[in-house]
C-alpha cells in the first residue's frame, strides 16, 4: 500500500473487530465489505465463515448502525487518501479478519460489484470466495 495513513486502516480494523465482539458470534474469519456506487451511494455488509460455511452477521439495527456508520466514515477517508496515490481511488474494500486478530485489506478498482461476500454471490464470477471451499449455511 503506497499511502501514508496506516492509522486509518488500523482504526477501521479495530472498529470491525469491536463490532464482531459485540455481535457475539463464533467465527474463523469475518469480512466487512464497503462498496462505493457513487458519492452518496455506498453499501456495507458483514459476513463470517465458520467451518467453511458462510453466515450473515445478524445483529440489532442499533448496533449495526453505530458500527457501520463509523466504518463507512473510515473507509471514505481511506479512499480519499488512496485517491491521491498512483493506484487511485478504489470502489471496493474488504477487511478480512481472523479470529486471532490477523487481518488483510483487499481493494478493487472500477467495479462496485466486485468481491461480493454475500451468500447469493457464492459460485458467481464476482464472488470474493470464488475458487474457495465455502458453502452457504443451511
């Protein structure tokens, strides 16, 4: 990553980690996906994987509103900082968080429908999980 604001990334990871703690779910890996479809049209979603099965992170609206608002603001700042770099402004970002606290940040540029993490996208070309042994929870 060639921009200088690692603190924004750490802050976003910490907010997401706190959100997953408040969600009180047992997971192997959790994901939050931020996509920008336009200046005021963004989408945030969170799912988690346990034993190779994909689950929606279900929480009370008040809890998701609080954390997703904070995450959206942080992602917007990260995207603004990245816009100043050679790589430009991404359209999608995913935080992949392991239950041991390790994380990755993945970006896509130009396609707000890329790297989908929802269960309906499993097996689709735009799925983040394409080629991975992840199945839908039944």
